[in-house]
């Protein structure tokens, strides 16, 4: 397809599309109207010509369309200086990707964006394994931890984590993935130079440098309210599946779910307490048939991705927060019947003494016994380290050291002084 | 006639000798005070006049000119009342001029002729350029600490003038009280803290290594109670530091304990409404020391750290780095001591319930705003960061006994002795370049830290602090040689980074 299109055509296409996006009060439904009945590589140029000649098909107009807007569009077409617009994007380091490009990811999408603005590593679009991790901005501590560990786990398996750079679940998932130096794509609702929300400024820039930042709004566009649901369709379109970590009964994450269903993407949800309002939406999804997932393993299993990622040669589908240690990772702390071969893992990576008992499965070694005691304590939910100190009767120094060793090997999650088992 | 009396003024914590020159001459009755006096100093005229008359002496109905030399230095406060009164008495011939020659004086006068104490007597006595000092009896002990055997405590102008004229005996010079036993430790008893073993141990490590400590926890978790226990664990001040701290406290007008020396590490807990000036000092012409200087050689406790205005918190950064605070105003600059140990407490979020448990009622932006108060550089200074939770009720009711302050303080003293052998007061003062030499890592510990760095849970900056804390833990446990991995892991456990509060990176 690309072979038959000349550079000049391509340039004209991008200019036509950018001018459409710059029209006042433009929205996805209005831009679809501009393209109505037009197909092929010159659709955008033809759409602009048709608007200039005032020959838009009235029967395809979106409901409630005000024809004064069309007059304003035509006026804008005459005064728009596309050279300035293009120079501005180039100056900001923002690239423009059009459907004529062979890297265009929305070829089969029912509602593709007019243009995709991008900054960062564009090759990430070509990776086949990408999962969206989304959820409420008003998440609980549990939700944040789950999102973070999910991000880490997926990154550890080499899976690209897509999210919306919002506060709460979105940001936590990206932070987890980037802490593991994994591939990330941030899909934003504003122009790529308009950071929103301000609280995630560092994350925004980190995603742009370490991964890929994309959006359908040209530079300078504010994140208007309608842009967020529109953005959610891009998240769904770019991913192979959508995981909702926490969502209230109504929320933006559920609109991402609707878009994913429309695009035949599997929808996964993390179960939460039925007493937690922040899990009302996700639990509702599960009732309606979404796939329950507890962590990155379940996600990878659901999407049947290849289990080991390119940057983790030793990793197997094990626990989600395993460090690349010298030994094979361990299964999650399921119980005392774990396979022997894995027992040497934490000892060689973690502690020089104390629980170096190697392959013995019998908890007569004091280190081993302590390990079992800690794992048993966290089995019923997160606990504060004070409780572990009291339960073990050890000095805090010894206990904290053991907890750290277990955290390093991924058998415990430590958030502040709160210790829980991996999800 | 002319008379000169030695006196002193204070700026910051340093005294400066001045001489009060009084000239009484014929001419229209009048009173002129020159030499950069401020308003409170200028008011001395009315106090001195009333005090002289109340004491039964005459006020010269002639031209009185008073010069405070050197004239370039701003004079502030009422401490010059007494030398001015003495100078006028001598210059008007009511007191033999020779009688004043060996004395320097400071003190405020009451209208009835009583002599009242003034702030900063330690610094003033130190600076007074005279053989013997006439010091208000209220604060004479402070002055006697720096000028033993030279301080004569005086109570009222009438008897002082009589004694100077030779009609009476001057009060005998004060000798500073002998060291003696320290009366009970400051702060509370550590044994009262029950069911929070990690926090207790963090306090011990903080005391042993001089590490700054941040406690995060919901209201009622006992953060303030814990913080007040820290000073009791610190070793008492040696004479040199006690003197330095006493000087600051005296300059700030804080009460000085009996015996005239501040011998326990001070504990200062300014409210979060405190202004920058209240914290770093320099509010008045005397450049009064602020709270951080008052906490010199002791503990500065900032409760509700998240409620302090950002400029106030940022003002702490330079003193934390350098151990002194330089306060500059248009006309003058002073350097105040500020070598304090910072202990801070904060809630996990504005509503205070964000630690876990899902009880938090804060919106995400509110939490983000709250966490942003703590700039990264400030957060970096806290070597120890712990999550504090209220102890479980069954532990409180069990009646189990915890170690007392005295037992823990003994271990702390042992660890401090090992730090002293390295040439620092506490491990927190060790420079990064010396760490390799005094605290080498075992190979297992190196592996563990490398893994943490790779995992992204530790930054390069954090690495140095972790090693310092690990060294302190080793000191407390009496571990010799390269730092074993358990000690490093324990240090990591004391550098908690709850994601819900501090974001992901730390």
C-alpha cells in the first residue's frame, strides 16, 4: 500500500488532516462527517476540498449540527497557516503519524483518530503484546499496590503496559512498569505539550523518554472533558486486552471497557472487596463475565503471550515481582509444598547466613521456620511489621532483614511497613 | 564631667563589648542618647530617670549626652539601663568615677530601682571587657558559668550605688555550681512505648547514629510520644557543647536550668504555624536565634510536617547540610549554630487514615498536594523513615515490660563511642568518601544492594545513606568487620517508602 504513495501525497495528507484537527469545535463525530463516503489514500485531501467548496453531505451530519459551525470551519481553512503549525510540532518534538504510514496502528479500528501525535519510541506500536491497565483515579492503597505490581510483573515479562497517565491506578501501573524498565505507552487526552494532570508531570516526561506518548490532539489543545472518553477508545484500540484494577460503579475506566468490547478485546478485572466502593465497578464487570485476574501471570495466561520477555532471559511465568537473581524464581508463597528446586533461590540472592539451608524442605532450620511464620502471618491480608516482630519474638533488626530478603526474591510485597503476599 | 562604663550587646549568639560614655555638662537640661540605639534602648531614659529618683539620688538638671561606642553597631533592648544609670551617677559626681573602673555592667532597671535580668547573659558576660561583672541576680548563674568568680549578682540600684561608694559591701562573687549529678533524663520514659517494636528500635538507631527520622502514621499512632523519647536516649552534652547550647538558649531568652548550663540535649517542637524567621532566626535587631538554633546539639521535632509551609521546610535544607544557619539582613549578617537532629512526623494524607485499611476520605489530588509538600531533597535527608501504626490493643493490655530508657541509652552510648573512634560524633556525619574505609560491605551485602539498585527501589543517593545506617546498626549490635547482609537489609527496612504517601521513587 505504501509503495504506491508518493512523498508529496503523504505530505498533502498530513497537512489536510492537521487542518481538520485545527478547525474550531472539532470532535471525533464531526471529523467522521467530514470523511463521510470518502475512502482511499486521498480521503483527507478530498474532505478538505469538499469543505472548502461547501459540499458536505447534509444527510450524514451528526445530530444537532449547527451550520454556523461549518461557516466558521471554512473561514478557519482560509486563515490557517499549516507551515507554522508543522514547525510548531517539530519544535516540540512531536511527530505526526497518518493512516498512510505503514506503522499506523488503527487500520482495523472502527473509530480511528484523524492523526496520531507521538513522542518517544514509535517502534513500541509494532510490538504485538500490549496490555492496558486502567482504573479509577480515586483508588485505595490496595488498588495502587496491585496496579504497581501488575505493571512491574507485565514489564518483567516484556509486555508493553498501556495506560492513560491519570492519577491513581493509571500512574501506579506505569510507575511499576518503568521501575522495571519495561516498555510503556501513555495515551493522553490533551496535546502532548500540555501536561495533565500536573501532579504526574514527572511520570509524563519519564514515559516520553523511556517509552511512547501518544494522543489525537494537536499541540496546545487543552484536555477538555469530552476528550477523556475519546482517549479511552485509543487505549482500547492499541491494546490486546484491558485490565481494570479498581473502578467505582461509574467511571472512565468503564468507558474503556465498552470500547474494548466493541473492538473484541478481552476485558479483565481484579476482584476486590464487596465492601469497597472503589471495587464496585470491577466486581460488577466480573459478575457480567469479565475475566478475573489476580496479577500479571493471570493476564499473561489469558492473553497467551509468550511467557518470557526479551529482557528477562531467565524469567518463567513465576511470581510477578521477581528480581533477576542468579537463581530461578520461586512460585508464589502458596504453602509449604513448594518445589524443592526453587528453595535455593532466596538463600543465594538474599542472605549470606541465617536461612542458607539450601534444598531442605523441613522447617527445622530457624531461618526456614521464620520464613514460614512470616508467610503464614501475611496469608490473611497485609500486616504491619510490628505484628511480625511480636509474633516472631525476634529483634526488629533480624526480622526486618528477613522481610527484606523475602521482598527481594518477590515472596513478599513491602509497602512502607505494610507487608503482604504477592498478588 | 565624663564617665565610661563597660557593657555589651548581643547579635545572634555573639556578644560585642561596648562602652557607655556619659557626659554631663552645663547647658539647658536635656538628655541625648547617640550611637545607634533602637527604640527600646532609647526608652531607657525614662526608666533610668525614675530608677535614679526612686533610689534616692538626684537626676542632674544639666545637659546629659550619652554615647554608645562603637557607634556603628546597633544597640537593642534594655540591657544598657544599668550601665547608663551608673555612668550618669559618676558623671554627675554622685559616685566616685574610680569606683566604676573595674566593673562592667548589664541589666534592665525597673522604675523602683530594681535590677532585672535580660536575655543572652551568657554571651554578654563573655564579651564584657572588665575585671568584674555586675549582673542582675536573676540570671547571674548563667553568667557565672562563663566568668567563674567574676560575677557579682546585684538586685537593686540603691544598694548597688551604696556599695560602689564604699558605704556597703558588694555581694560576693558567684562561683558556678559544681557539675553534680544530672537530675532525671529529659523527655519521657521509653518503657511507656509498648507494642511498637519497630518504632522503638528506629528511635534507638536514630539516637545512636544521629540520623534524621521521619515518622508517618495516622493520628493517635504515638508519633509525638515516640519523638519526645528520643532526647532521653541521647548522651548528655559534654561541657563544650553544653556551653554552646546554653549560649544559644540564653540569647533566645529561654529559661536556663538550675546550675546555669543546658546539659541535656534540647528538644524543640515548633508548631507548624511557625514562620521562616521563627525557625531560622534573625527577627529583631539582636538577630535572635530561631528554633533550629535552639535545637543545636539536640532534637528539632516538626510535628505535622505536611502542614508546614513549603518555604519554611525549604529553609531547613541549608542548615541541615552545613550545621549552621547564616542569617543576612540589609545591615548585618550573623552565623548561628544549627547542628540539630531532625525528627518529623506526618499523617499519610490530609485526613490521616491513608495508611491502609481503606478508610481514607481524601481525593487523589489532595493526597498528591500533601505529598508534594515534601520536596525530594528534604525527603532525602531522612535516613530513617518509618510507618507508625497504633499498637494492637492486646499488646497494650498484656502488661509486658519493654526496655527502659536507661538500658537503651547505654547501648546508644556504646555505639556513639565507636563512632567517636572514627572521629565523628555520630555516623550520620560520615562523609561518603570515608565510608569505603570505615564501613566496607561484605560481598553478600554488595550483591543485595546491587539487586536493589537494579530493581529501582534504591537510588544512588539513597545508597550512601543506607550504608551509614547499616554501620550504625552494626555498631549497636557490636558487629565488627565488613557489614553483613542482614545489617544492610535491616537498614533498608528502616527506609520505608510507602507508595501511597511518597510516590514510587525514593
